C-alpha cells in the first residue's frame, strides 16, 4: 500500500471493527475463565502488529531505499490523516451527546 490516506482509513476501519466487537462482547454470555485475559492480550498484540504495519511498513521501505524525505512525508501524512479522522470522530461524539 503506497497511499498514506488509505493506511489511515484502514487503521480507523480496524479500530471501528474492534470497538464494535468490544461493545457487543458483554452481550455474549460466558463463564469466567482464564481465556478472557489471554484473548485480550492476544488482541492487543495483534492490534499493535496491524497498526505497526499500517503506519510504519511503507515509510521504512522508502527509508531503506534511500528515499528519506518521501519516507518522512508518508509517515507524517498517515499520522496526520489518522489524527484528523480521530478529531472528526471525537467532534461527532461530542456533538451528539
């Protein structure tokens, strides 16, 4: 993926899917088990890997190809786009409450 805007949108989409799962998880009846913390830590580890890929893979690839300015631009574009989308969602949340 060479488009930092797509990377930021995919990060937001991934977070939305996980948030939907966590929002609906209490509705699932289950008995207390050691599996719950295992699943949550596994989800955390997986999420860090996904976000690391979305935010860092392309910039690192560019960096190692000696395209350092493009690498920085790609990373910052992804980061700022993600930050802007986060602010938009926070604004929507603030507005509807």
